[in-house]
């Protein structure tokens, strides 16, 4: 191997894709065959409130989530790669006040103490149809599987996750725009998730993303991005009355209130930017994501930092 330049740009592009506060992590370009990477990622999410069904921001129920994520990817050929990862999550209720009614104030939040544990195991298989790691155009479908690592608590603000299995199918496309500006590229993707039903209610969802990348001397990658999610199904929590914060939505029975943390029609859009720098044996990256708007979702922001260690097992074919 003469230099890492042949695949360093792919590695740092993967770095920034990993560093999104979004569950659909994929990319249009792939690593060359025989090349892999180990990713170590830290993410901090400040949940600063909740947006109700009309988009109204209720600045209560604040919490802090931090996660350490280990992920490995390996490209078996120039077109086919597999990725697997598992996050360890720390979460804490930080609001001095209880959540807005009728959300219950549960002991897991009342203690204002850290909760921690392994979250959901994920695996993604990708097959590049066009472009590979170095083509001007890339088109890559993918299939992903997610499953809870154990039966953890899902009720409250300071919990590890939704404790649900899911399967995602997606496709990503990218185009290098050297005719406009050398080392400029754009890419976007769409995925549809089939999520485990609860009480017969579907929370299947669509996720979409659009990014613009600029690579400086094969070492520094700059990125801007927009992310969106739409849930197909789920329940509307309702919009608060300015007078008493009553929520006359579809979460209208004790059973639905018990399950509401994983049944809401969570729609959002987010935006952010980041950078990654490629050293001879490691790629470093950092990303900031702002939770701009949405309905029946969280408000907040996320900061993600990490590094990727690439490796080669066999010669590229």
C-alpha cells in the first residue's frame, strides 16, 4: 500500500456520517475491498424540552444523554461491506422541575441520578451498485437490523432507549462536483424502518438526509447537513393549552400513557455541520447538530466527537 490517500477520504466521510444524531447511518461511497475501520465515538445530547403536536415548545423535562459507541466496518469486496456496532449509554434527568402534565414523574427521573447500560445492537450490509470508493457517482442500497441488547427500561426521560427491534432498508446516492469546485461533493439518502409494534400501533418511519462535503488536500473534510424524520403512524400527544398545559391528544388512556415514550409520532428536522481530519493512521472528527423543529419530539442539540482507525487485511481486487 503506497499511501492512505486512496481511501482516507472515504474513511473520514464515514466518520462524519457516523457522527449524526440520527439512526440511519450509511453513505454512498464505500471502502475498497479488503479495507476496514474501527470507530470510537462519543456523543452528548442535551434534550432541552419537548415539542408538542403543534410544534409548541415546552421547556420542561430536560435531560442529558451521553453515549460511547464502538463500531467496526469491513469491505469484503470493492462493492460489499458490513458494519456492526453497539453503544453504551449514560442518561440523567437534569430538570429541577417535574415533566409537564400529564407525563408522570417517575422514580428513574426523580432521583436525578445517572442511568447507564448497553443500548441496541446494530448491523448494516451495503452493496454499491455504481461508483465504488473512487467513482464520481455512487449509488448504494443497504439493509440494517437493530435489536435491544437486553430488556431495559423504556419509561421516563432518563432511559437508554425505546427497547424495540427494527429493520431498515435504504439507499444513498452521491456525486462529486469537481466541474464546479474540485473536491466538492453532495450526497443524500433515504431509509424506511419497519419497527416492532406496541399494542398493535405502528411507528414505522422514514429518514432522509442531504449533505455537502468539501475535502481540502485529502486531509480535512468540511460538511454541512440536513436531517429529517417522519413517523408513519404513532400517537399525537396533543397541543398544550396556554392556560393549563392540558394535552387533549391521542394518549388518552392509562395504558397508552404507560407506553407513550415509544409510541409518539416523532417528526423532526435537524441541521448541523462538522469536520474531520485524516492523520497517517487515524481520522478524527467532530460534529454539531441542532434540533431545529418538529412535532411530538425532543428539542435540543448534540455534539459528537470520535476517531476512526482504518486497517487493511487483504490487497484490493
